[in-house]
C-alpha cells in the first residue's frame, strides 16, 4: 500500500475499519446529518432509536495514592484532598427493535485501559448475556490529570503509583458497570440530533513549532493551529425532551496543575457538572437524570493554559518572559517553563472553572439552537491490531519505544529533558548510563525504525519483565449511528477527512456526513503525530511510541459490510501486576475519639465567607463510600435538615491528613464556600 500523503485519504470504511492509530483515537463515534431539520419527516419521530443514559461515581481511594496523568511522584501523600468527584457516564444507542446497540462510556479518568475495559465487558456480558461485548462497548477517558492512579494494567504508567492499585481499578469498574446498568434500565424510545459550534479561547496548541512542520498548503486550509469546533449529539425522549448530550471538543485535562493533590475531574468534569446542575439545579452531583457527557477528541497537542507558557525563574532576567518557542525552555532548561490558564492571577481552579464553563456554554448554545436530526443504522466494530508488522513494502510501524522528552508546558517533567531534540546526541549523560540498566539497548533496526527519535526507553524489549510496559496490541473501534491515542490536531484532521472521504465514496454515508474522534479510549498507547511533527520530536512526537508511520498504518478488508480481520486480543496483565501499596494497617484517634470536633463552625457567616470545621476521622481508604459522600451540607427547611451539598460539589473541599506517624491521630478538615445567604450545617 502506498504511503499516505498529507492530502490523501486513508482506505478506511465502517465495517472493514481502520487500524489507523495506536493511541487515544481508539474509539470513534460517527454520525451524519443526512436530513436537516427543515426537511425532517412531518409525522412521527425522525430517526427513532432506543436510548439509555446513566451515571455513577468512580472516585477510588482519595488518600495515600498517586494521581494519574502527570506521572509525578510528588502528587502522592497523606494529605490528599477531595474535590468534585470523577464519574462514568454511559450512553446506549440501539435501533428501534433493539437488534443492534452500542455503549459509549465517557469516564472521568486519564485514559481508557485494556484491563479495565476487559473487566467491564466481562461483567456486562454476565449481567446481559448476548447484548454487550468487545464489539459494542467503548471506554473513553476525558484525559483529566487529577484522578486517582494505579489502574492501568501495563507497567510503565504504574511506576509512579508504586504499581497496580486494585482499589482504584475496582472503583472504576464497579462504578462504570453501575452507570451502564442504569443506562440499560432506562432504555426508552427517543431520537438523536446533531449540531456544531465554535469555542474560542478554550484551547491553544502547546507544540506550535511542531505544527508548523506540516505542509504550508495543508495549514492554509485551517484558521487555527488547533480545532475550535465542538460537535454535540443530543439525546431526546419520544416527546422531544432532552435527556442528555455527548459533546466532542479537544482540550487537555490539565487546567489543574501538577502540584495539585485534590482529586477532581478537571475541565471536562466541570463542564459536565455545570450542565447537569443547570438542567436539574436541585440534584446532587452525579444524581441528575439529565446526563451530560463532555468527551475528549484529538487532544494530543492542545492545552487549556490559554495565556501561553512563561518562565517562572525568580532572580533571572528572563523571569516572567515567554518560554523559548522551539524547545519551551527558560535559560536553556525546561524546569521553569509553565503554562498559564485564563485564571492564572487567581488560581488554577479558577482556570479550570473558566475552561469548563466555556465548554458548558458552547454545548448549551447548540442544544438551544436548531439541530439536525440523525437517522439510520446502529452499528459497531472492534478489532485488535499489533504494531510490529510491515505495512506494505514502503513503511512500517515500530516496536514500542519512548523518546527523551518527558515534559510539556502543561507540566515540566523530571531530569530536564528538552523538547524538540531530534538528534542522536544525549541530552543527559546520566540517563545514557541509567537507561541501559533499566532497558536493554535498542537494536540497530529499532534505532533506524524510530529515527529521528532518540530512544530513552526501549519498552518493547521489556514486554515480559515483569510484564508488558506498554501495549503491543491496541484496541481499535468504530461506532456508527445514523448515516454516520492522543492524536495531535493535524493527525486528527487527516484521520477524520480520510474516514469521511472513504465512507462517502463507498456510498455508506452522504456528502454531508460528520466524523468525530473520541479518546483516549480502550487502551492507552500514548501519542499519534503526523510524520512532519514526529520529525520535530517535541513531547508528542517523542511519545509516538510506534514510530513515525503510526498514522499511516491502516488495516483494511475488502467489503464495506463485512467484519475486519483482527489479531488476538492483548494478553491479560492484571494478574501479573505488582502492587507496593499496603492496605490501611493502623488507624488511631490518638488521645481523642473518632468524631471529636477539633475546630467547630461559628454561629453565623456572611456570603463570600468560608466555613471550616475539623474533626478526628479514620483513613478514607477504609471505605471509599463509592456513590455516597464523606460529608453533606444541610439546609434547615421548616425545622428539618435537607442535604443540599456533598463532597462532589465544587464549593466543598474535604481534606484528610495523618498528623502523627507515631500515635496516628487522623484529622479531617471540611471547607465550604458560602454562595447564598441561607444557613448551612455540616453533617459529618
């Protein structure tokens, strides 16, 4: 098969699908607007489907557990905090007679994972024999970087979490299965419609120098160096009342910085909270019947830190200046280069609120406007594809390897590796020695295949020591309703255009078809760049572990209505996983009793003040309270106390810390920002 040029179409279509990428575009939801509202059928409900929606808590252990996303050991401690909870939101779309269906799970986790998905599918297959399988269940992560870690089954992302954390994994599995159960139980006739809007000032390209390596003619077709469009899929009941939405917009879940220890769901979770609170103001977070899914898209080179990257170098003459353009450095090193969100002068949580609000308002503007009805078939396809075989005679993907870049403007990494190094010269002589002890040296063939990437970790050679470090086989999935890895902006554009062009040419979709990408999904295989961006070797190129031809590596069949060939499923790794995290060995209240109040509330507060209370409590890892709360805020109405806030609400903060390692007294602190003049009571 000839190589894919920048303006050609990948030979992909719905049912002999795509092995097009190895990263987070492992799942696609696609649809078409073949009928616009003005010419929709005048009788009945256009595009009648069976629709189900559900949501459930997946938070996991909020203390003494590393967080997933920044790969920072510093994001671990005994003073973990809890902000608004991560949830899984499940969307089931079935045809009117329930013959075909798929489940789209939008989870507030950093990325999908093969082991987590395997367990979810197994549980669903047992609960609903013959209905849910690998083919029609997609697990997509919102790519937030403030959730609990240790749940991925491959070794590399487990390192900073001190191995596999079963509590984290089980919370995600249990909560997600419950969300799907709720969606299944709510299946009812309804309709779908689609719309688009443009959202400005909610994302920037964090690797603009790599984007500029793409052909000028291609770049000239686009106004921006990242996608500004949001696509919204609306779910209505049979009477036309909105039950929920799925939106697709590309922005990294890194509004909240690397030094944060508050468990939260970042800007996508904030957007979901804002929309669900708008739809049902009196519902607790996660308990609204309206389900708002804010899904990630071709997120690879996007950032929510829209003010740009600046040097935080007190005492240096470049302090406060923009980071160097090509390498994101300050005075020649990367450690002081930090991105700034729109609320920088206040806090990263304010930045998170702003970016979340922009997505919420964008989705709301689409939902309140005229949308185009969706009609047609419901289909899904899934396959596993190994990235070590040649693609034709002109190109091949490579065995997995990580490059020598571990930082971005969203979070500088350790050891001061510098982005944009595409030479074979070592950036760090110490690591040239250490990496040989960690991983066997790459072969000449591997070096040539990964060129111009300087290989830091030759992860494929470690696939069985003690178990797979990174995926060698990756889930690829496509979902269709109607006529309908962390990809960088341009990689995502090429994929969308290629799929759309092929499906239209095969007569499967009309000329007004849309294609959207969703990820990181199902399995995390790091990044996918264009070949031009790969050559620059910024973070995204260095993390395209299967080499420069990853984007151009489709597996196709011969029939537009058949089932694609598939490799064997990825080998199960969870049973081999190492876990160094111990359980809660000892809890003590010291000289107090559990529940003793150490700092009580005042008699009254004014609006804008903060209510704080501190008491003695046990380790939250003893009971995750999944689907429940560690606190409530109650409002007195006619002499009765009614719970109106939980620990999942943005106005509350729950802190736990071990104040002594000898006697182990455990302090819990609660904080509430007053946002009305009503009287509140904290129920512990």
